[in-house]
């Protein structure tokens, strides 16, 4: 299996200058081959990479950059071109590749060779060809049988440097159970981030204080003269505030997705168009901050890693339909309880949606030819609310749930 491990680099001032120079040189190489791409027909990543040795004859600075790094720069250009073509084939309106400005190109990659982890004097260091040894914060060990395939060095907008190690392990993911018994359906939202069929509701993470600090920093930045030393210092403060928000949100999503991937054998979720939801008018800031797309991507790869079935279903009508009888009932957003006029079934609005999601997920996996909207005849638990801060602190949304009781048909 393939994983990425991220570590903070601690370069000296001299090493940092070398890293900055290497990034900028890679940016110029990218722009050079983009210029060729726009003026030459029938080019490919392989044919352009073959030009690098001759390019070094008149561009002497390229001799101080590892050959694999330069090859990955060319590959990066053609990967971006392939992405544009795929989006165009899928009906998106796309433009053309643009030249990279200095603040738009922040990383370079070693592949196959030119890197090594060393333990010098009891401290782990990353050795990179043409650059030397760079101290790093080795906060977690790599798996014993891991083979490092790539190393990407990146500078964040905050100015901090990181190394992303792409590793490969010989172990295959565990086999998924043929007949999973421990199943869960998850409905995501804004006030309650996740509500599942086991009756657990996880509140959204409260990042209001962090947003307020970010807005204050942005206001201070707007008062500075653009490009001045004070403007650059405040720009870095704004970047740090953004990083603080991002790290807290991703920490919460990692722990929540990890919990569901490890605790269950079958996970059903809505196949949400997160980008489309953000573009809808009204409340777009909260929808963007919820990062549902990121959560679903994390949950998918972690389920694969843990040997858990992951099924994404059509979200249309999951809130309106009764999980007991399947009758659709219009409910405005402010109505938080489901009450079926046909069968009398009553439940929390999100719990009803979660059971519909689980029902569709099971039938989609079985492929029994049933409609996804067919209801499941099963009891619904009353939800309990879990504080999102507890998820961040403990890594699990499980708490003692008070007042949880089964709730079936009424009447």
C-alpha cells in the first residue's frame, strides 16, 4: 500500500536559501517547457525530458539541481495538461495553462534516487542530493518494511518547510468481510456534522475564535502598503491564521473518519457534490467550512486501508423519505423532526436520513435490483449529541449516551 508521511523540516539559513533557489529554478524550468508546449506540436513528457541534458549546456544553473527533480518538473507540466483535458472531456469549461509566478510554485520532488534518511548523532536528518543534510522533526516512525519512493519538499505560505515522504509497504489491505454485520449510515450536516444510524450525533467543530483572529489579521493586512516589509510580515501572520484553521479542521476530520473506518465493517454515506453545494446561494461560508468533500475522501481511503466497505449513495430525497414506509414528505430546513403522515413513524430528521442512506448503501452493494429509495424495516435509535471538541481531544466521538432508546413505528 502507498502512504504519505509529512515531516517538518528545520533548515539552516544557508540551506533555506538553497531550497528557495531550487524551487525558483524549478519554476523557471516549468515556464520554459510551457513556452515550448505552446509553440511546438506533438510533444510529450518523455520527449521533453530528453532535452534536459542539452539544456544544461547553456543553462549552467541546472547542474546544481538533481536530474530526477528536473524530470519531475516536466512531468508535472504534462500531468496538469492531462487534468485539463479530462475536465474538458467531462463537460467543464477550461482555459489554458498559465505561467507560474514566484508565489504559485512552492515545491519540488525527488523520485527513485537522490534522497536518504540518516541518523546523525541520534537525530534524524533528510539527505538530498545537491542540497545536503536537512534536520527534520521525525515525530513518528516509518513502518519497518516501508520503502521510500518519493520525497517532496514544500514551502507553505507561512514560510515553514515540510518533507512529504511517499512510501510503499508490501502488505495488502485486509480483506473486506463478505457479509458485514457492523454497518452504519452517516448523514452529514452543518449544526450536527455527522449523525449515524447508531444514534451518535457529532457536533460541528466550533472555529469561531479562529475565524475572528483571521479576520482581524486580514483587516490589519489591508491597512499596510502592499509590498512593504510590514505588509510582508502581516501577510505571514494571515497565512499562519489560515494554517491554524486548516490544521484544526483536518485534525477533526482525520479523527472522525478514522473512527468510522475502524469501528465498522460497512460504511454508507451520501455521494455529495461538495463543490456544487458551496456554489449555491446562501450560507455558502458554513458549507465551505464543513469540508464535506475532504471528509468523504478521508473516509474512503481509510476504509480501503482498514478493509471496510465504503459505499456512496445518491443523496436525493434521503431527508424527505420515511425510513419506515418510504413515503416522501416535504420538510423545511427548520423542522428537525421527521413525522410520517402515512405510517406515523417519528424520529430525528437526521436519524431518518441516516437510515435511508444505510438502506440505499446496502442495496447498492448487494445489487439486488431494488430501487435505492426502498425503505428498511428496522428500528431507529434516538440520537445523542457528542461535542466536537471531545473528538479532537480523544480521537473518538464515542461518549456515554444518555436517553438512547429504540424508537419504532407509532400507531
